[in-house]
């Protein structure tokens, strides 16, 4: 409000300066005398002072703006009528020309009215201005002086002009208010959506962290548990084998500790950063086959086009979970890992000829490995198919 009224007063004083320059440069006798400019400038400065006086603005409250509009509209009307009726008319200072000079000054309070109020208030302001002009004209009219009817015509033209300008400004302001209301509603919806998205993101991140810990720490502890149980069984029978198993357990522990720290630090598989997807799959498949004594059938493309990090992460983690299950539980002889990519589809297949299991039973018991693989596939718009039967091996296929 203060900034807007400051701009209004600046326009008001600027127009007075331009008008005074025209008066004293192009007319033998100025149409408006010094008193008019002094009173009008004092009026503008009074409005500026009221706008800068915070206490008076608070005290007046909703009556502050009507007071400003009244000061900016009444003073020019009174001054204009005094000029028209008290100064002898000249060809350059006829009533119609003077009304035209005052029209920009009347537009300023009109704009304030249309900016703050509705169309009916604009109509009321315009009719009040016209009635005030006519009333003053009739009050100051004297027979033998300036003619009565020509100013009346100028008042009608002024009223119609103010109504037209006020209508367009009021229409624009109504549109602006409607847009602001729509923006407020959209902002409220956006805040609600952002809150919902935040909670959903937190939930997904928790699930992601659970998968990362399962794919790193859980696998390491599971393998460590199996090897320590075996070492315990060999401890009294074959101390050399038991010592070898303990050494392997220590190596697995160190490797798992490093992998867990990396997962907790970046939640991204480090082999992908170091080797890329193809070499990481090859290394992981060969290590699983060597550790479990499996015959490996590895089918990988010679090269792989750039994939998004999310897709690479999903493929690697699904392969990691599937290979871990083969190495720990399948008791298989053969392991097949195949990655195929065409223009529109990527497919990863991990299959073995081991013990197999009941897929329905495994999912019903809430096995984290199966659940995690399905979640990873869904997050990248893929599909996971698991085919397995007891005694007939297992095939896991990821399609993206």
C-alpha cells in the first residue's frame, strides 16, 4: 500500500510539473495560476504523508483509502471549478479544455477505487464525481459569466470516459482476484501433495534401506553363520579344515563389513561405480560359482548402452539376491546367468538346477529376498517372474 501510494503521488506531482511547464512555455497567460499548482501539490504531499504515517493508517483502518481517494478527487474538482468560474475565459482556457486538463488527475483516484473495490464502487465514484462537478458548477454560476451548458457537456464526456476506464480496470482486477484465488487453491493442493509425497518418499527410503541392508549385511551374516556351523562340526574331526573355514569366515566378515559401510554411506552398489554393470555381473557370477562349486553358463552382451542409475541398480541387486540364494540354498550343479538387451526391453535371467522351492510358500512367509526383488522391479517399471518347484530348480527373470 505505501509503495503504491508513493508511486501515485510521484505521478501526481510529475503531471503537475509537466502541466506547469506547458502553461508557462506555450501560453501568453498561464491557464492555471500558481495557487492551483500550490494547492494540488500540497494535496499530493498530504497523501504521501498520510501513507508514510503508520500510526494514522492503523487508526483509520478501512477508512484510510477512502480518505486518500477523497483528497485526490475533491481538490482538483474544486480547483477546476474555481479556475473556470472566477477567471475570465480565454480561447486557451475555456471550460472544456480545463476539464480535459483535469481528466488525468481524476483518473488517479479512479484507478485506486477500481484496484481496491468492486465495479459498483467505481460507478458510485464516477456518479459522485459528476454530481459534485455539476453541483459546484451550479453553485458558482453567475449570469453574465461563463456559459452554463458547455461545461455540462464536458462533465458528461468526463463521466463516460471515467466509466469506460473504470470498467476495464475493474474487469482486469476481478480477473486478477480470481486468478489469485485459483493460485491460492492450487498452492494449498500443492502443499498437501508435497506433504503426501514427503511421507511416501520417507516410506520408500525406509524400504530401500531395508533392502540395502538385506543385500549386504544379511547376506554376509547368513554366509558367515553357515561357515561357522561347518567349522564347528569339523573342529574336533579335522582341525585343518576347521581352520580353513574360520579363515574364510574372517575374509567374508571383512568383505561384508566393507560392503555394509559402503551401502550405508551411499546406498549404492560399489561394483557398479567401479566396474559398470556388465563387469560387475560377470565378477559376481564367477565368485558365486567358484564359492559354491557350480558350473557357470554366463551369457552377457559384448557392450551395453548407457542405462539410468536406477535401472542398473535394480538389475544388479536382483542378480545379487538371486545368486546369493543359489549359492546358499540351492545345492545346485549348474548356474546360468543371462542378460539380454534390445531396443525396448532388458531382461535378466538367473536359473539353477538345484533343490527349488514353493514360490507361494516363500512369498506367504514374507521372505525379504523375494519381496525386495519384486519391489526393485516395480520401482523401475519392470516385472519379476519366479518359476520354481521343489526338486526342479529355480528360474528368476527380470524384465524392464
